[in-house]
C-alpha cells in the first residue's frame, strides 16, 4: 500500500507540498529570465534599427522549426502526466521517452546553429567579424542571443536528465495513480522552459524578419 512520507498526514498533503515547492522554484526562474528580458527590451528600445539588422543574422526558419519541436514535446509531456495519473506505466514510459527525444533534438539543432555562428565569426569575443557603424550594436544583440538561448538550452539539458531519471523510475514501477507528484512537477518545469522559448523566438528571430 502506498503511504506518504512520515512528516505528511496523507498523500494529498504530500502532493500539494511538492507542487508548492515547484511553483516557488518556478517563480525564482521567472525573476531570473524576467531580468534578461527586461535588459534586452531596454537595449532594443535604444538601438532598435541596429538590433533589427542584427536579427537578420539569425535564420527564423530554424527557430520556427525548433518552436514546433518544443510545442510537440509539451504535448508529449502532458500525455505523460495523464498516463501517470491513470497508472498506465507503458504509456508513461513511451511519452517520457518521446519528450526526452524531442528535447534532445531541440538542443542538437541549437548547437548546430551555434556551430554555424562560430564558423561565420559571429560569436562576440571570439574573432568577431562584423565591422562598420552597427558593429557594437550587433555584438550586443548577439551577446544577448548567446546568453539567453544558452541559459535556455542548459535548462533543457537539465530537464532531459530529469525525464530520463523518471523513465527509469517508471520502468521499475515506482509511480502509481496515488504517487506521481514527481511526474507532475517535471511537467510544470518542462512547460515553463517551453514557454520561455515561446517568448525568446519572436524576440530574437522575428524582430528583423520583415
């Protein structure tokens, strides 16, 4: 029989405490990314034309493709949470694996994109090749691009590691309809990371698409 940890009255209280802890963590993440977004918005407002030109150095089609990958991964994660609630172990393993693979595809595409930028000498501080009147603003825009997408990619890698761990736990039959808070909290984290990208994509890739 599934029982709660000794410091909880029942499984419902334990699940609520775990959810509260995750939401508190996500609030700190919102503050962190919010600071980056605010800094970018400030510099964009003061160097709009230069930032719009610099945005054309990014391929919006690659960003759009990765956006589709992440949206699909969020669907798979939602299905994984549903499977955990219903006690469907095979479905849970399947959807966790699908989410992990889609996340890995996103990260692979992102590092492929980074490699192309490095080959074109568009990494600030590493033989940066852009010259002319917009050079400093372009360097600033690309600096934001690498920092913001790099931090996001790091969150993706952490999420993938968590999902792989959950997959192994699901294989061993750890989860049940009564005990699946870890899957739900992982789902909250994954959806949050996806939402961050939904903001990053238009902010960085579409600014100069016209």
